[in-house]
């Protein structure tokens, strides 16, 4: 476990570094497109460092805002609060995570925050309504495992940064193709052509880059979180039953988006599959298949 925590911290630093480089390049080209001259690189560096700092320190607030989450209360969410209090005894976490709820029929959950001291667990109302006590306990234990292993820092930072890169790439493409590069001489025209090609490359590769960044969050972390959850609850059947219900629920998560899909306990996007056909894990999957996770849990029994 300590090796995984150390690995997650190192990967977080590497990804933030990559993010600063990519944002610097995109903003630099935008500034050049606007003919801002030599000050472009200064603007790009300041902007990229500031955005990386903001993504790190405010990623949890951004994710909660995107998902329109509200704080949980003892009055409305007593069962959820009781489960968290009970699990804190065995979890070893230094601070109790804050609880949030999203008003949505799909049963799902995620954890976020930059470290265990500033962690959040967010669940949907569908999860609270459709799962019994031990199933909900398994899900909360799974999310607490992500917090303990520092998975939350990596997944949250990547989610915010991926969305930011795609947004900037779109802005850059609009700047290029809607009159941002109008100059008179031939040398400028050649430079414009080069920048337009670069802009097109960024436009095409940014979503792919985003997907690859999310896939840097190894799917093994989901298996590790499942196994750690069983250590906390001593009840693999609760998590197994919960995963089955989450997988078979037909509802779509209204606030789901591709940037944050990897954060949830199961993929919030429901895909139609042929009846009787087993769902498998592909190299582009943000999660291992539920069947594989349930089989791994049963092997722990």
C-alpha cells in the first residue's frame, strides 16, 4: 500500500508537469495568433502555472460544482453519516471526509480532493435509495480506500486538467480559423499557415491526449480499492451486491462528462450490449469490467 501511495504522489507531480508544458504551448500559440509579440511566452508561462496551481488546490470544488453536489446532512442522510462514522474506526484516515450528495437517479459515487486531509465522498440519491446498508457500506469503504491510497489526488487533478486542455484547444482552434491570424506579408502568411497546422494538430490530439491522461490512472487501482474495502468491512458480499446493482441500473447520470467519468465507482455512461454477452475491459476503458471486479472479490472469500 505504501508503494502505491508513493507511486501516486510521483505520478501526480509528473502529470502536473506535463500539464504546465501543454498549457504553455497552447497559450503561447494563442498569444502569437493574436500578434502579442515576445511577451507571449511570459503570458503563457504565468497562465499555465496559475492554472496548474488552481487545478491542484481547487479541483475538488470544481468537480463538485460540475456535478451540482450539495453537502450531506444528518437530518436527510442519516444512514450515510452513520456508515462513514463506523468505517472511520478501521480506515486509519487522519480526518473524516466531507460528504456530498448529487440529486440523480443513477446509483453511483466518487471521492475527490487533493489529499486525505481535504477529501470528499460524493454519492447520488439513487445510491442512497437503491442500496441496503451493507451494500452502501461497501461503496463508501471503496471510496475511502481511494482517499487512503491518494488515488483521489491523481484522478481529480487529471480530470480538471483534461477538461481545461480540451477547452483551450477549442479556443485556440476558434482563434485560428475565425480571423485571429490576419497579416499582410508573405512571411507572415507562411507563419500563419504553420500555426494553423499546429492548431489543427492540437484540436485533433487534445481529446486523445485527455483520454491517455485518464488511462494513466491504472485500472488496477479499482481492484486495489475493492480489496481494501473488503479489509475495512470484512464483507465482500456487500460490495459484490452493490456492484451488481450499479451495473444493472438503466439510468443515465445527468451530470456525467468524459472528463470526470474515471472518478466514479462504475462508469456513469451506460452502453448497450447484446443480451448474454459478457462485458470486457478494453485498453480504452476507464474502469475494469464489473464482471472482472466481482470475480476478483469472490476470489478473496
